[in-house]
């Protein structure tokens, strides 16, 4: 897993010990396609990406899990509204 260059979260907490994922790794972690993760970014479910040493966007395990949870909630709400 990728680690950010600077080891501080945006709120100042130490980021050491957190798992960080590139887009491809995040998709594998969530059991989704890369395009799904890109969609989460476009819809604003994944925001404020960090960058790894190669300039790739990386997200924490918590960010990925929260985006997946929110996407499921949005899909359920859409299905209820359509019914």
C-alpha cells in the first residue's frame, strides 16, 4: 500500500499506521472496478486525495470504506424513490 510523503493527516493527526490505497488498490480493496472509484471521485464521495511519491492520488482505508458506504446508501435511496 502507498504511504503519503508527509506523515500528517489534514487535521494534524499522525498518519503512520494507516493504510493508503492508489485508485487501483482501492478498487481491489472494495471489490469494485477502477471506474467505480473514479465515479466516487466525480460525485464527491472521495475528496482531498493525498499524493504518493509518484504523484498518484491515494486515499486512506477509512475514506474508501466511507465512500463505499455512502454509495450503497445513495443506491438504496434511489431504488426507494423509484418504487
